[in-house]
C-alpha cells in the first residue's frame, strides 16, 4: 500500500471536527495531527492512508463540510522532510497532552 498525507485547512474548530468526521467515515484514513492557528480560527487537519483513501476523504470533506476549506491537498509518497515536519507537529501536540508522540509509520 502506498502512503499518502491529506490536508484540510478550514476556518473554526467546529468545522474542522465536522471535516474530520466526514473524512474518517468516508475512507480508511487516520488523523495524524492537527494545528490550530489564530486562536482556533484556522485549523489544519492532517490524515494518513492509501492514496485513494486520502484523496476520497479530502474531496468528501471539501464538498460536504459545514464550511468551505481554505485549502486542501493530497501528497502521495511524501518526501522524508515532509514526514519529519508532520512528525514534529504530532510531537508538539503529544507534549501538550503530556504523552509520547504517536509515530508516523512508513507503510
């Protein structure tokens, strides 16, 4: 299975949770991390899965979320530096929770 990362950037935490729910119900993807900027007014969700699953999930969320995404992207077979940046985000999120960061696995 090829690996892929999907990104949805959307305005507001509620809209982000709606988009994540749509993505996870649409296809076999998992949340890797999320980032809140501007006090939660802008939220980026990052999911992982096969190229087809991530593409389907991102497109479904973009079409059906309660708000239109500011940006969306699917990266097939991400470069190691891209993986490193996503892992850094996941690590920061885990530190805020006081836990070890979930590992971003190569599949």
